[in-house]
C-alpha cells in the first residue's frame, strides 16, 4: 500500500464522513428549542476543540520522543501537529465567537472553555513563531520540543485554574438534569458523527503536512550531500 | 599503545547545506601537540568547538579521552581546558575572584591558595584585587591563561592563543603550554601561522576549506618520546 | 562550596557590585504601577483592593521577564556561558542557580512593588498586606522558573526577545489567575485559609515548572 494510496484513502474517508456529518447537522438533527438554528454550530465547535487539544498532546509526545531518540522524524511529526492543530484551534475560537454573538449578545465571552482555548491558541502561536525564528536547524527542533512539552504540562493547570476562575460554562443546552444537555438521541448521534468526521479530517491534513515536512528533511539531507560532493570535486 | 586523548574520525560539520569541515581525521596523544593552521573561514574555530563539546558533529565523531566530546561526563570535563580569544572572565569580579570561582567550579582542592599561586605565576599578583574590566588586553589574556591552566587540564585546546598576547604574554604562554605537555597534557591549537607553535614541537596540520590538506610531523620533540601526533590526509 | 552555590554566589556578588538588575526591576515595577494608576483611576475600598492586586501582578510579570533575561544574558559577556557549559557544572545545577538568582532579584523587586502599591492605591500597611506575601513569593518562584528556561531559548535566537513574553504570558496564566485572586482576597481582609485553593494552584504550578525546567534545561543550554 503506497503512501500516496493511504493519503488518498484517508482523504476519501474524511470527505465521506464530512458529507454525512454535514447532512446530519443541517438536515437530520432537530433544531434546538432555546437557541434556534445557531445552535447547530455546536456540532462544529466541539469536534474542533477536541481535535485542537489532541493535536497539542501530540506535539508534546513527539517532542519527548525527539529529545529522547534524536530522530528528525519526531520533530517533523510535532511540527506538523502544531500547524494542523493551530488551524483547528483557530476554528474553535471563530465558531465560538459566531455562536456567542446571537446567543449572548457579545462577540467574545470569557467563559472557561473559550478562555482555555484562547490560551491554547496563544501557546500554539508562540510555538510556531519560535520555529519560524529558529529556522531549519537542529536547535530549532530542540527548542520546539522543549516548548511543546512545557506548554502541554501547562494546559491541565490552565484548565483547572480557569474553571475555578469562572463559574459555569453557560449550559450548552437547556436540560432537565444539568448533564451535557443533549436530550435528543439524534443530537448525540450527530455529535458523534461530526466528531468522527473532524478527526478523520485532522488525520488526513496531518498526514499531508507530515509528508511534506519529511520531504523537506530529505531534501535538506540531499542538498548537504551535494554540497559535500561539490566541495570534494573542487579539491581535485 | 597510548590511546589518543584528542581524536576525530571522519569528522564533518555543515551549517545547513554549507560544509564547514569535511573528513577530518586527527589524533593527539598525551604529551603531544598539534597545531591546525589555515586562513580565516577554513574551519579552525569550528573544529575547536566540536572538540570542546559545544557543538555537535554533522558526520563522524569528535572525541576526548575516547568519548564523544558533546556528551562528556563531568569527571572528564574537569580535565579539559580551553583558551580562546574570548577571555571567559567576569569584568566586574576581581582577578582573584575570577580564578577562585573557576577553581571551585572545577573542584580544585584549595581554591584560595590555587588562585593566589597562579596570579603570582602570571605576574598579576599586584592586581589580584582589582576588577578585571580595568585590565589591559595583555593583562586580561594572562589572567585568561591562568584560568585555563589552573585546573591542570589533561587536554588543552587553544583557539588562536597568540592573537592578543604581547611578547611577554606569548613567552609565558609558551612556557605554560610546554610545562603542561611535559606533564602529559595533549594540546590542540589553532592559529593563522605555525611559527610559535612549531617551536614548541607541535605537529602542523593545514586546514583548507574544511579539509586537512597537509601534515608536518613535529621535529623537535626528543627521541625518548613515542611517535608523534598521527594524522591522515586523504 | 558546591558548584551551584559558587554560581549563585557569583551572580549575587556581581549584582551587589554594580549590576543594575534589582534597580532596573524596581524601576520597571514603579513605572508599571504608575501607568496602571492612571489607566484605571481606582477608588478606595473593594474596587481599590482588586485593582491594587491586579496592578501588583502586572508589575511582577513585566519585571520578571526583565529579571530572567538579565540573569541569563549576564553570561554572554566574554563568552562566559561557554566556559560554564564546558566546566563540570551539571546543567540542571546551572538552571537552579540561575533560577535562584532570578527569584531573589524578583523578590526584592516585589517587596518594592508591594510598598509602592500600598502608597499608590491608598491602602494601609497592616496584616492584610502581610497576607499577600505567600502568593507573591509563590508567583515569583513560578515565573522565575518559567522565564529562566524560556530566556535561555530567546537569548540564542536573533530577534528572540519577542519569544519570551509571547510564551511566558500564556504559560503563566494559571498562576496569574490564582495569584491575583489570592492577593485581592488578602487585601480585602480575608484570612489565608480562604485562599487555600488558589495557593494550592500556585504550589502545583511551581512544582511543575521547577521540575520541568530542571529536567529540560540541558536541552536548551547547548550551541548550534
């Protein structure tokens, strides 16, 4: 099974799941009582958040392996995860903002989950800025790994402290018992499908980015060998 | 057969695509010295940095005491000295405080006494309690020399050691290096020209565009000594 | 004397000798507080206490960034950092020494900030101010731990002085939240026990970041 075949397959799977999810979000699931049509954005907002946090963990894990084993492939994975995760993290903030305006009348609310996501976004941004500044070097990879690890251990404390700081994330939906508020089983199904679709999309984009970085690494190695060969030829 | 204290094997270093060092093979045994000469940009400083463990090789190995220089154990790092055009001195500390600090860092037994002894040795006893930022360049270099030598290194690396020394300083440096080599220290020095170092009995290695292109064995070490620094030139 | 003590003693000696770090940190804190007073024009009472607590922590963050940068770049002159890296000094011990120095400088600056805060925000020098101290010390330690590690990175990059605030601020948020809450409570007259949860957050933060710095510093301390 060739790499290209795998990527194509992943793309098709992601595409198919996304189509199903879109259908379910816009056609299948019933409109929620309190918030109206806008509430449907929830089915995009939550999966993006899930992906953003998972990707962040991936950056840290890749960082640990890079520092431990010293193999460039781990750094390529971490960097790809950071870039891809950043996209989804931005989407969380954007969808959150779009959702907030009609419901709570403001473009931004400092509720605990959005705040935590904002911090995550800033950490991602810092990581990417650091990598851009350090350039294509072993030092950049090392610094990135360290920052990724430190940021990841920071996130749990951020979650706890922000939650203590703010009272409750405004209840997702009107509920009788105060659970996560999804009464209708169709809503649960839609959320799960959307989650699967976004996860597949994330994996596909991550693979694309990862492969590009691997090619870049190989290109660098080849350029170096070429330079060495040229220098050797000039010696004679 | 004495194991080489300083050794490189097929050592290469590239910054990005640009090769700075290529296929460098050298070894220096205890009591011997090698001088690496070449024009600016030939790669001398990079070679020293790789052997000092400050930078990692792109290819091959840079070794001290038979171990990779980059990950040298603390017990071995204690036995390595570096003299560079940077003085490694704190301008706002006195000469004595600088030496005492490094002596303590290197676990020298009586830091106080050692500092005083070396200050005398480099003729800076009179200014022991003056701050370094008031020193002339020559005085600073002599103090830097004391700093490098007081730990009694078994491996000594000199990065253009005579560049800033005046005549007295150069004579002092030559004497100290000779004493160290008599003690069994292995020395690797980089310089623009070989004259002063040839006098010390160093083997001369010429580095050009990152490769060792010529090697002249030492001529002045006495017959009692075992074979000299070996080097391969491809 | 252990190498750690030698490095710390050297840093403190250099500071006493005319390093200007503590003065610079104190001055920066003063300026930050002045700006905030004009920005927020606080009244007295509850609102004043909250504003004062917030201002104190803003000053802590800004002076902390300066302090850590200085503690690390003090070794740049004459290539001393290289000499330290080549010496038998354990990298983690080097981190601990730099952290301790940064913490001490910050502590002195914080003491000055607290005094200025009382003056500028029309508070009293009483037990309430004393109850601030644990949170401030914990916060300073956490920030010093974080910033010393990040400063080692930013000092090695061209144009890297943006990296330190960019990363330090979001990472510090949990301690900032906890610290401001605990400080505001203290200034409002609440007993320390009431802020227990915030102090626990600060302690957890400190433990994690000191440990992380201790373990990871060797990976940022080398050269290219």
